[in-house]
C-alpha cells in the first residue's frame, strides 16, 4: 500500500487514506469474514467434540481428533484415494493438454471447432458433468456400454465396481479439465519467440527436437503453474463422489472433501471433520510448495 507523498498537508493525507479505505476496505473486510474467520473457526473446532444439533455441549478433546485421523482406516483410505486420484488426473491431463495445445498452435484445419469442443467442459458445472456421466456409465443402458456391446466387447461396471470406479472418475475429470490446461499451455506457446523455432529449424532440428529442446524448456514456468493448479483442483474433488459414486463402492472414491462433508453433516462429527480439514489444508499446501520447488530446480538446471 503506497504511502502519501511527504509534501502533502494533513487534509490531503486524510483524503488519500480515506480513498484507500473506501476502495480496499470492503475487500479486506470480505476476505477476513469469508476466509480468515472460517479458517480460525475450523482450527478451533478441531480441538473439540460436539454435534451440530447441540452446540452447547462442547467438549475439549485436545489432539484426540488428530490421533483419530491416524488410527482410523477410513480416514487413511480417504487420503490415499484422493492422492491416487490427483496423481492420475495430473499425469494424464498434462501430456494430453500439451499435445492439444501444440495442435491448436499450428496451422491445421478445424482449429476453431477443436477449441470450442475442448474448452466447453471447462465452463460446464462439475455437477452437470457428473450427472451426464451417470447416464453414460450406466451398466445397463449407458451409452458407453451400448457402444461396447455393438463392437462385441463386454459391458463394464464403471462406477459400481470397486476396481473400475476410481479410473472412471479420473477419466471424467481428465475430460473436464483438459480444456483449461490446454488454454494455459496455448498461451505459453504463443509467447515463445518465433525466431528461436526458426533458428532451430534452420539448424536442421526435427519437429520432435524443436519441441524437446526449445519448446518444453521455455514452457517450464507455464508447466509449473499448470501442475500446481491441476493438483489443487484434483485434491479438492467433491462433486464426482457426491453425484456419481456416493464415495463407493467400498470407499474407493471417498475423496477427502466428500469425507469431510459426510463427517460433519451425516455423522454429526464436525470436530473430527475440522481436524481432517486442517490436516488436508496443510498437506495440500506442502504438496504445492514441493511441486513448485522441484519444477523450478529442473528449470534452473535446464
């Protein structure tokens, strides 16, 4: 926040600070009310055992809620499933979106149509997409199984099988998030100076060599951003479990965000849900920082 110039008189300084308060004050107030205060409440509630139906009977339990997270196999499964889901989404979205961005950055036909098709899922609600995939994945009359039967392949159970549910949800999220990552990579590709690619072409580099030794190193900053954003989005997955699988079968799609929702509102254990939220927030922050650190080191070495 910029201080007023020293030559200002007291009246001008008062007007200067009044203008700052008028423009920045409402934003800071909303930030404190809707972000910092809920975080404080979450941290406080994580040390208590109580029910939302009877808030008066609060009981301080210290770190018992955090110990429960370590000892409860359902909580450990929720974290494990979420990490596997995020890893599957990120390692699939990055190469697919990069390849699509390369296609859209070239002088190839149907680029406008491809751009619309790729980006359309991004602006569609995740709830709508999960509902749509409920019909696509239907074991009896779903479009996917109907297509498989037409070509003589066996029907799949998708979200009703404990072995197929998580890969099915990963496929849905990859389809929904690829467009966003593609736009980010495309903006990075369009920022690469054409002189560098022309020089590599004159030196006899093949298209793959130009991508490997020119494009990818120059896109490292964009890649760092895409990886971190995709990881955070994937770790916060909630709607697929709520709409598509209900966290099942046998907890194989019970993501942490959905587990927190179940603990707080269905099992009436908001204290434990707050503790899970605290641990999850710290883990997500740590993963993001590690990713940025590792990728920046690779950029410097490259």
